[in-house]
C-alpha cells in the first residue's frame, strides 16, 4: 500500500478491474429482486458539465446502495443523439451532424468512464442509430394504422427569408434567429399523436405515483388542464349570416367553465381563424389586416398568454340563448384556435382578462355574481369577482339566488331543453405534433402515393435510414432536396411515390429508451418479452426539473401506447422520481468603459471569504486586481461560470468529485460550487487513506476481542448509531448526511486505544461499507489492502447491532426546586433510590442540598431528576 493517496493511479486500476470482470453486467435473475436505476441520458453536446456529474453520481450512489441491499441492479447509459445543436454545429463547422455527434459521444463516454459509474455499458443506446429508431418507426406505422397517429394541417413558424420552418426557440422577438426576418405563421400538413385520448388516464395515474415529487405532479396536472364546463350556442342574428353556410351560419359555439355567468355576457369573441371572422372580413380591409396581425407571430402558448390583448368588432350579432340580448361578435388575438371552440363569451364582470378587454374597448360590465358583504366596483378588478364558492347569482332572471353548483345544473338543463348547450369536460392538453422540418432526426416512415394516399412503410422495409453524410446549410430541409432519399415506389400499388421528408420530434426517442435498455440488441422487436416482464419499469429515475412536464408526460404516454400494443405490462415508466437541484457557481465580472460586463470564470478568480465562509470579494489571479462578485447563478456559458468537471477529475480524482457533489447539499437542493469545498472533500479522503495506512501497520498484531470498557462501549455505540442514521439517510436519498455520518465514524475511530483491535476492525469495516457507494474506488483499494476479504461489490450494507445501541449510562439533568442546578451520570438500570443518592452525593449539587430536607424526588427516566427540598 502506498503511503500517499494517489487517486488517479488507484482509480484507473479499480476501473480496469471492474471492466475486466464485467462487474456491472446485469442479467435476468428470476429469483432475485431487481432494481432498475435510470438517469436521464445526456444529449451529446461535446463535454460533460457539472450537472451531468451530479445527476449520474446520484444515480450511481443509489445503484450501488441497492446492490448492497441484495438487489439485482441495472444501471444504464446512452445518448439522446438527435437534435438541433448537431445541425447548428454542422453549419458552423461544415461537418456532418452524424460525425459531430459520434465524436462527441466517444469523448463523453470516456469522461463518464473516468467517474467510475456502475453502468452496464453493454447496454449503451445511441438513438440516432438505425437499430434504435427502427423500432420507433415500426411503432409509428402501427399507431398510424390504428388512427392514434394522424395527419392534419398544423401551424408552424415560417421564416420567409431562409425559407424554412423555425422551432419556437429559434424565434426571437418575433424574428428568425438567423435571418432576422419577421416570422409568419404557416399551415402545413403534420403528423400528430392523439395524446388527448389519454388525457384522463395520464391525469388519473398521477395519483399512483406516490414517490414522485408533489410539485412535478402538480405541473403535470396543470399541463393536462382538466376543466369542467359547458358548450353554449349563440344563434347568429338573421342579418349577420352573409358569407356563412351550414352550421356556421346557424350559431357561434363557445366553451365556458362559467355558464352561471351567461347573463353577464357583453360580447362574443372569436379567434382570427374562426369562419365568422373570415366571413366578416370579406369586404373589410381593416378586419383583414387585423386577422393577418393575429395570425403572424409566434405560435408558442407562453407568448399568447403574455401579449397585449387586442380586438376588433365585426358588425355581426348573435343572440344570448337565455337573456335574448343581442351581442356583437369581435375578433380577438387572445382566443386560441384549437382550444374549446375557438370562441368565448365575454363576461367582463367575472373574468379578469375580459375585464381588461372591456375597459380597453368600453364594453358594458354587468355584475351577475354577488358575494355577501362584498361591494362591486367596475373600475378595478378584485380577486373575488372570479370566485365560484360562496356566491349567489344576481341579475340573472329565474336563476337569481342560486349558488354555483345549482346554477351550473339549472342553466345546463335549460340550455339543453333549448338545444343551446350541454356540459362538457375539456383538457388543455393538445395532440402532440411530432413533425419537424429538420434533417437530424428520425425519418417519418410514410410514403405519399397519388392513388393510395399516405401509406406506412411496411415492416420489411424498415428502418427508413437517414443518410449520415449530409451537411445542412440552414435553408429548408436537406432531405427535401435529395431525390435519392425521397424518390420511391408505393408499397401498395407499385407506382412512383414520394417519401415523407419530415423527421420526428426528438422527444420521441427519449419517450421509450427506458424500455429499450432492457433488451438493447433485440432485433425482432422493440422489446424482448422476457426482459420486459423481469425489468418492468425503472424503480428510480433521476434528472433535471426542466423535464418535469414534456419529457415525463411523453414518456408516460408512450408507456401506455406500448402497453396497449402488448409490448410492456406496466402503466407507468418511472416508479420513483428524483429531480436534482441545479449546480450554481459564483459569477465574477469587470465592467468595461462601454458599460458592458466582462465575465471571468471562477477558476481564474481568488476569492476572499469572511470567517463564516461567505464571499466578500475576489481578485483576478492573472493580475491580482479586484473583480466584482455577481452572486451565485446556474452554471452557464453566458456568465462564464461553468466549471469543467474534467479539470476537477484530473486534479483530484473521481472520488473527490463524487464525494464533493454528494456532501455539499442534498440531491434535490441547489449545489453551490466552491473550490474550497472540493479541497475539503479531498482532505477527508486523504485523512481516510492516512488512517487506513496507519491501521494497516497494526494488522499483524492479535485481533483478540477484549471486553469493552465504558469509553469503548460508547465509541461502539457511536459507530452503530452513525450506521443506523446512514442507512436511514440512504433510504431517503439524503447522501450529504450519509457522508457526515462517515466523518463522525472516522473521528470516533481515532479515539480507540490500540488494544481494542476487534472494535477498531469492526468500525473500519462499517466505515468503508457506508462509503462504498459514494467513493467506490478508494474503498475498493482499502477493502483489499486491509484484508477484509471477498469482493467489495458483493458485500451487504451492514445492519446496526441493536445491543451496541443500548445505552448503559445516561446523563440526567438535575433540577432543584424547579431550577436547573447540574447534571449527573447514572447507569441505565439504576433505580430511583440510587439515582437520588448519586445526586445527593454530587459535589456540585451538595451546595443546594446540604442541611436541607428532601421533600420529594421525581425521575423522568433517562432525562431528568427533580428534587424538592426545604430547610
Ligand atoms: C366565460 C367565462 C366567464 C369564463 C368567467 C371564465 C370566467 P379553462 O379552465 O382553461 O378551460 N376560453 C374558452 N375557450 C377559449 C379559447 N379558445 N381561447 C381563449 N380562451 C378561451 O378555461 C376556460 C375558459 O377560458 C372559458 O370560460 C372561456 O372563458 C375561456 F367569469 O367563459 B370563460
Ligand atoms: Zn399507391
């Protein structure tokens, strides 16, 4: 054993051993309980960042801990390899996205391997490989035949200069990110997944996910957005029907969650795409211009919610089915075409958005809901105007006096009898549009035939392989310019036909990878049935909160699709979910004369801290001059505060990086980067090594167990108490306190006298086993060097010895006449008399008891002795 702790040397050796012994190969073992631990796989952007290190270390600690609990553990890794950054890099460096991606994967795989994760690398998945996406295409064709995937026109952002479709994040302030041109909306045919059919199940099943963070479930619930309401039909006035035909000429249908407010409606507003809007605009240039304005701009929902509300009256009228009032129809930019009926009744008195709208356009505000003791003022909105609880209808004819539920019921009945409406439950969740007009994605396996329409590619012709040697130039989709890709024949009739050139949303690949890991090389289907039956679903999933909504929702949806195809037997893909906190670092800058800030990396700065460790200033190492502190922020390029894990590993080793990220904060909290903290973690490992080195010298001596004296009994108790709390903290994923427990044990070991060799050995063994999941390299070496025998990887996490935990002496607080006067030590089995005697004989306490008469003594076991004395 080396005297010095040399992380890089021992880590390389240990990792080589694991690889040689295939230590983390996971096989089906029918008689052993499985544990499938899954971390969100990375996008191969080029280099690992600290967020990856933290994420995968958490997963690794959980995996190794579960293995020590006797589980058959599967831990996996792969690459979410399709996506836009590859295309951008390709354009910037004239390199094919495939080449760029594969090189990044090779680099990052090496980086991951340096961290020593217990991953079954034989199951590595790369989603841009045809043997992976083949099965995605296969499922797509099945679902297309079932009608769960369908094609219809959808709205996209169109860049008129680059002649290309833009993703929402490529639209910046309404302009294309490259061309700067004003973005237009365009209708093009797209493929959709009918996720709305699963809205209720996706909502209801959230209740089964007991081990998911409540806030993630709330986000999903809100996204699904179930609402109970009613559709109402407002008949179109006779003179307002010009240019409309069929049902569109009869009525405007609206969706509302507040039918009880129908008497307060002052107008009906429709989306720019609504037929009535089109008809009204026929001979009106002003309306046409307004409709065009509404249709331009981003389609992102967030933008719709925050933009300024605008409207324009059409001069057409409808009739309120209950009050008989004539209401004008307006066109407004905040009505979403595609939600409800794309038309809304405007009730300014009780809807905040309508209130604003009415003030702006001077529409009448009529109160129809009252609440006791609450005066209504139609100049300023108040929270209660929108209440449903404890309200009474007013100004509502025969419905006056009803509360919300009664009104919902009665108005619903009345509307139904008039044929003017009925109850309806709605979901905000829209069908999932998966077509992307990009190159670096999974080709959509559809062939367009003039005679047969959209024909799915037959199984035998899958996969539709994406050519990998293409360098996109940013104008339109490269595939659409490659006849050698799109020219084909119809599988149905054999006539010349055109292959679809759109690719799939990259959320597709990450929606089912959790299952593919179970049988990654299976060539006969998506998932081999025996593997599916054994591994079921991930017992633990770990990843960033930024995926709380879409990724998790799509993966849950996909699981239900695969279940309905008979491929898996589970309803949900992830049993437990841990969302790890962000990694932050200090930001440092100097302001240039222009006022522009120049940001320095934390590695270039020497920080000054006060005695509590708080940052009070810093200077640039290069010139020694001061730099300004900009606070702790999420590591990012823009503030130049990212810390490269590679440098950290090279300098200190993987175990230090792992220990640091686990010790600094609990997994779900933010982690504030500090060089100081890293040094502390490294110092602990060096102390551990030094202790072990010294201990090793004593190994030749006898290990005979000698009876423990009181001091050593309490050391043993401390060790077992720390073991107990470490186990408890492992179970609740609170690894920072596991590390604290280990530190306390190391301290306790330092107090053992040389004669107590057996106790020492017991303590060292417990310490190593507690630390094994967190710093597996150093522990592997010490386990061997200290002759504990057997493979560390096959050890179980020890159980605390209950006998050791029994405390045989206690400290009692002594109160005399109600005042705390001191403390005494007593044996656990001491009776009341001897406790009182101990107190009366105590030198300190005699001051208060000598010469007095004891009137009363009360013992609260193991805590308190109360004496009442008098003269
Ligand atoms: C009248 C009313 C009165 C409304 C009132 C609310 C409060 P959720 O819960 O999200 O389903 N709405 C309906 N369709 C819309 C569309 N296409 N675009 C924009 N807004 C639309 O919300 C349903 C409510 O959102 C509906 O209830 C409607 O406004 C509006 F005191 O109708 B309400
Ligand atoms: Zn055909």
